[in-house]
């Protein structure tokens, strides 16, 4: 077994390998000297306590010469071996190179760029007095949920450091975000475009000294129409190259995405894992062939018969997902809606209830669903096949996360079965198309009686009782109350929106508008080449 190296040995080894050179040689921005690392004497922890054996074909996080405080958080998170995108990108990020990475959701790309960023910030702290609202790192994400998830991941990785992370997203308390900025100097700022522009224009955020810029899900920013806002933001940062490191991640490398990457990066390393599967082996995929009028009956019975307690059901239109969620609730399923029309505070509460198990089924649109990063989702059900095959990849990426197994089921009827070949070409997987069991197409009342009969015969009445109970009254009541209130935004949200100018309105309604919007990139102005 390869011994775990000390901090000094790790740094020496990293320099001697054929990987990109240790980040000590990269150009420094506003910094004069490297800070000595805590080798465990002060914290009482060292990587020796995190024993990960060498495995053929795998990279350990031990191999990168990371600070011990960061390795300790990685150990807490039980990150043992790098995912392909992490193994390929972390060395270049540590070396200070600009980077373009092709990565799907759920591949570990967030940890990949955060680990490189945090190592840089810890090794090269600013020596001068810092101003409030001047972030060292700016991470731009297309949706609120994704931005909040990135901020949460940053806090988890930075739990043993003094690095500060602040998120600025539309649809949430503006005053609270202002107080977060004023509390202490910001190291990592995670933001959606519209809300960030608000703070920049009010001079509460200054991007002049940003050292690292991360653009996550660049392809999604394109489709959601955020590129003009992103251009405005980038013009407020230092020039690309020695003054600013830029990391751009996208699920696809379209011509438009690559044109943006050329404008915003300097001599970048392009990482594309050719062998990376778009769908993972630990997600079982199948298609139920069913008529359109049998779809709901099949869905409700499938959930009941299989006792599924953490599933996401995807639909293509907001009004259809709303009606589906309401109907499931009335039929005793603990379900909730996740779409762009739902106020942000309720969406966050719904996600928390889903994590805790109070809600068992989320009914979501594609754009809202992309922000759901919750481990333990056992099933993804495509109630309607996605019109874009790439959305199928994102949908099933909600299950089978963190090495767990998952199941993806499509309901294909006469209206959308023609989309199956496109999905198979996109994923490279031949989908198993079967007819559902006759039991799943029985009338709802008959299925409930069958379940009740099995419960009576069960030797474990306590567990069986849980199987047949209907949704708690408080969940049903809350869902009904929310449906009545959705037409009116909460006063706190409305007050926030009044503070946003026209550009921020794009962010405040990003998910809702993106459900039908697609925009291509216009040619860049000459000035853009400077940034």
C-alpha cells in the first residue's frame, strides 16, 4: 500500500510528477507570499487519519497535495476517489490554467472547481486590508437552486477554514443578502445573473478584484437568455489571463458555447471525458407502453404498490404538472409541485420537506428539476417524455447519485413514443420497452383493497399499517392552502422584486420563463475580447 504522505512530502511529490506543475508557479494576483500550511499540529488532524488505499485506475484526493483543512472536510464527506471530471480538471485548476470542462450534473464537477479554488485561496491569502463586497471568487449559476447548492457545497468543503461564502439569488430576501455581504469580507460569491447585477449597480458588490471566475452550466445560461447579463458582469471583472482565471463548465459543447468560451478564457485547457457515459450503470431504465388515458392510473398505482417514498415525476408543461400534483394529493400520495410559478420561499420549503420525507413525490418541470440535488431519490418517472433528449439525461441524473442505485421509468403513449429513438441516440442505451403488469392498470379502489388485504395477512401489522395510511392531513391541507395562495406572491418576495431593475427581472423569473425559451448567442463586440 502506498504510504500517505505528509504535507511537505505531498507538495514535493506533486512538483516532481508528470502532472501539471504545482500551483506555486502560477501568476499571483494581488498576493506576495505563500502562507505556511497547518500540518496538523494546530488542528490535531492529518490525512494519515483518512486512509484511502491506492487503486489501479483511480486518483485519490491525497495525490493533489491539498491543504490539510480541506482534506479533513473531504474525509468528512467520504470523498475517497476522484470522479473522471475531478481527476482530469483539478490538476489544471491548481496550476492556475483557464479551463473548459464538459460535465453532466451529478459527475462531481462542483467539488472539482471548489477544491481547486479553495486550495488557491488558502495558499495565497490577501495581505492587504480587504473591503466588504469584494469577492475573490465569483461563481455564476443559471438557477437559484443550483446557486444555493453550490454555496452549500462550498460551506461543507470549507467547514474547517475561515473562508466565507455568500449567495446572491433572486426571489429571496434582499435585505438578508445585503447583511451577509456587510458581515465580513467575502471570499466566494455564488450568484444568479440578475440579482448580482442589482448589487453591482447599487455598488454593494465590486468585482474589480475577482481572481477566479466560474461559469457553471453555460449551455443552460444560453437557453435561458442570460448571456447579455453575464457579459455585463464579466466586463466588471479583471481581464482574462494573468489577471483572472476562468473556469467554464457545460453539459454540451455546442458552437455557441465554444464561441463564448473563446471570448471569456485565455489559452484554456479543454477537458472532455470521451468515455463518460451520459447515463450511469446504476440507474435501471425502462419504458412502460401505455395509452394516454391510462397514464395517471398507472402512475398512482405504481407509487402505491411499490411503496415508493422518494420519487420525482417529470412533466413538460406547468399546468399539467400542477394538475398532476393536485390529483396525486387527493388520491392519498404525499406529493408537491416544483415549477417556476411557485414562490422561491415555498420551493425551498418543499425541497426541505422532500429531504426529510414529509413529501414523498415531487412533480417537476425540467428547468425546476435541474436544481434538485438530493441524494436518495430512488425513482425518476417521466410521466411525459421530454421533447429534448438532453433533458432526459438531466432528469434521470436526479437518481442514482452518490453511488446509489436508482430507477428511471418512462410512460410512453401514442402522443410521445416517437421520441424514444432520439433518447436512445442521445444516451447510447437501448431502452427496454414493456407493457405494465395488469395489476398496475386496475381501478384505484381495487388496488387499494388488494394492498389492504395483503396488510391483513402480514405478520408485521405495525409496518403494514404505515403502508396503507393516506397522506397526513397537514400535508393535504398545506398543499390545498398553497394552491389557493400561489396567485399572490408573499409580501416579502414582492418587496424584493420592487428593488430589482429590469435586468434582475430576468433572474427573478428565470425558471418560469426558461420553460419555453431558447436563445442563441449574438456575435461578440470587440470589447468582449478584452474580457
